[in-house]
C-alpha cells in the first residue's frame, strides 16, 4: 500500500523490521538523524519515556509493536506454548507499556486494540504462533490506519484554512479591535499571507503519517494557499524548535520560529489568523490536554479574537472521562527545566514544577478537527454523535 507520508520528504519515525522496531531518535533532531533499533518491550518503554519516540499517535503504535516484540520469544522454543500463555503475557505487557506515559490516551487505546484482536483470535482457536502474528498484523494495521487518519484530518482542516484565507482577503483589524492597541500593524492587516500559529509538534514525527495539526498545514501548502507558520519553540523540551521547525523547513512550508512568550505580541501585531495544535486526550465535554503552554496560546487567541483549532483523531478522544480535570498529567524531571541541551541554566537544587501537558477548557476551542468531521461547540453532543457512528 502506498503510504501517504511517503509523499513528504520526511523520514519515517517508526518502522518494523522483522524482530525489531526501528525508530528515528527524536531527541537527536535536528542536529542528527539517528535511528535506534529496539528489540524488547523494555527498550520500547524506555524510548517512549525518554521521548525518543513521542507524540500521542506515535507512542500508541510504538507500544503496540513493543507488545508484539515481547511475545516473540514465546514462539522461539521447539515446543509450542499454549495460546493462553500468549494471552496472559500480552495482558501483562499491555499494562506495563501503558504505564510508560499517562496523558496520551492513544497509548492505552492502541494496546487495547491489540488485546481485543488477540482475545478474538484465542476464541477462534488460533495457536500461539498464529496469535503472535495477529499482534504483529494489528500493530501494522494501526500504523496504516494512522496514516489514513492523518490525511483525512488534513483534508477536513483545509476547509478552515480556506475560510481564514477568505477572511484575510477582507482588510482585517481584529487584533487592534480586540485589544484596543493602536500599534497593531495596519499594513500587515491587509496582507494576504495566512498566519498560522502552532505549539509543540503534531506533525509527521508524532504520527505514522502527515501528523494531525501539521497535516492541515501540509494540505493547505499543497493546495497553494499562502500560509506562513509560526512555531512556538515549546519549552522545556523544545519540540517546536527542534521538530516542528525542522519538519516544516524540510517540507518547504514557510516557518518562523518564536519563543513561547512571543505568541501574544505576534497576535497583537495581527500576524496570526488562526492557531492549530494537536492533542493527547479530549474528554467527553471537549476539554483538551496537549503540550504544556497550549492553554496559554488558547487564552491569548481568545483575547485577540483568533480561532483556536485542535486536530484530534478519534484515537485521542476519551469518552470515559467527563472533563479535563480527570486527565492524568505527566510530570517530568526537573532537569528538563533547569538545563537546555545539557547546559545548566538554573541554580542547583532550585524547586521546579514541570508538567508535560495542560488542559484547555472546551470553551476556548473553536473547533475539533477529526478524521470524520469538523466538530463545533457544544462538544458534548458533537462528540457523543461521533462516538455513536
Ligand atoms: O511530550 P510529547 O512531545 O509527546 O507531546 C506531544 C504533544 O503534545 C502533541 O501535540 C500531541 O501528542 C499530539 S501529536 C499528533
């Protein structure tokens, strides 16, 4: 099958090669394009925790392959183990891999897909070797599906960029009206370029395909719309600077890198027509967990009257959680804050708070772009009908 992401000049973030998972080490980018070979679930777990493979859809797929790799030794002996032993091991591995990172629901979702396929295989009377192949095929199906989902999100979201382009054609004074700031750049307000701000990396690197938020951007660029992307650097781990800026540069999409604290000034200057980000989990009421700093962008966008869109594959929607407060937020090591690129920038032993994600309340989200449709508020109803499809 022709993978849509093959059309993009980007390396694949993860590929299965028989007895190992080969991942692009995202911690080495943009300085080096380095690949890691992972043979065991423990290696996959560590790569997910260290952000060598990252982004909600990508960690789900990596974990599914990790589960498969953990089952492989059961097929290695002369004697075939009972099929129930494969199922027991799979249940154990799924709960182990699920614990690698808590916020992205895609991790649990992908592992559950593998477990469900194995349970069905067990009921159908498959033997141990056949079950292990079911795990491999399911993980690969997840990867291929993700590829298709990303392009569908891109196609859906293109409509929003076209809308922004149509509005851009009309002289714009939104930022000065919204903020009452006379210094809003009047010349720029009549420009035709569509300014898009994004946070973190919801691109090809974070998925198996075009990305989610960046799929929309790639589609708009391919359609010839005059977009210009502003990438927040995304402290502390700099996914925006290291990954999004790299991806967009490589794919020829005009991009300007900004520090996170510059987004407000950029909006006040009238440079941003819309914001689009990815997500790690959307709850039943439409609250959105995404990379720390996303909430700040959403608040700034509301203040300036700029639409704030979230690209959300259905694998990131968690209808079991009613509201965002219930989302477990990963807290990461203080060193991510006290150092940059291995260099200490803060006093030794200073107290640090380092949540990896925040929650943007549904009321700040202008639309959710799923692979099936663009959802508008009220999200509770829209998400319910989507999940009943
Ligand atoms: O900590 P990370 O780099 O895994 O965080 C990733 C994000 O916050 C992404 O925006 C999200 O996973 C969506 S990726 C399509």
